[in-house]
């Protein structure tokens, strides 16, 4: 059994929002992802999707997007992204999935998830900034991350590897160059987290991604175009 990740699918089967306007590489990206997915994922595997799953504005308009996901093999775990305006309470989202017989999808939202002796935790995150309003939102998201980690330890024990999932990057090149940290990194260090995956960055912004070992944490950008629309094996 394996764990894979790919973020920022930006599905729009019920919305007029073709991603090809952001570059030729996005043309038919749903089919590219599906083809790679089918070549790798078995029913017992887990696929983490850290944000920006659907362009739908309301939960009721996500049906075709969730149908696409439900028909692919494996268990799926979704995190909220900045464009997931359809996102609602976990209770309402799970009820929607149940009503539509979508049985292999769940949500990471102020909770945790255990798979193959690993604990999956996370939060959306926020844009790293020194603006006062951003600082407040960063702290809120850092608190949510800590709550998710604590939930995982409480429910599944403290002898399993914890993998953090975020939508926004937990740190930027600027902080690394200045040997500075962020609230997200501090929380991960507090709990000895060794791996973090994130999305959000596209196109030319991919060049600004911080990847590799940073302050003892292995960071990986898993937005769809950064991965050339191929799932990344988190198990390695």
C-alpha cells in the first residue's frame, strides 16, 4: 500500500473555467492526471489532495468533480485551498458525499487521519507576510495545524511518523535566505515533524518554491503543474 499526493486539480466539469488559459501545459490536464493515476494507484492506496480541488462556488455544483475523483482508485483525502469556495463544514460535506454515494473520499479539516502507520495532519495555511492582518491569519492557521497534530497524537499515538499537508507554502525563499522561520515551521519543529507537502504555486511561481531539507523538515511542492500532472509517491 502506498501514499500519493497531488494538489491543485482545479476541476471545472460544471464551471466554465478551463485551466488552459494559464498555459498550454494545462490543456486536458484532467486526462493527464487520470492516466497517470490509473497507472499507479491501487484501491488500497491513499491519495492526498492538498487544496484547490474544484472551481465550484457551491457544494451542490461539485457533483461532476467529485464523480471524477470517486471513480478513480484509492482512498482520497482533501484539504481546503484558497479557491475551494464550495468548502463547508465536514458534517455537511460528508453528508453530500454520502447522498451521492461517493464512498472513497474524506476531508482533512481540524482533524487527523491514520494510514499505514503514518498520521496525516494539516491546515490550509496563509500567505507569508508581515502585514498585521496576515499575521493574525497566519497565527490562526498555525494554531489549527497544532490542533491537527495534537489530534493525531491523541487518537493514534506518538510513535508514528506525522506527515503535514498544507495548501500554502509553510515558508518562502525570503525567510530561508534571511535564516528566518515562520509560525508553521515552528509548530512542525515543536512536534519533530520531518515531512511537509504543499501546493498553491503555479507557472513561474513554481521557481519560488522551497523544497528539500529546511530546518530539519523535508518540504515538497505537489501542485499539479509542478509535478507535470503526475502523482508524487509520498511513501518514499
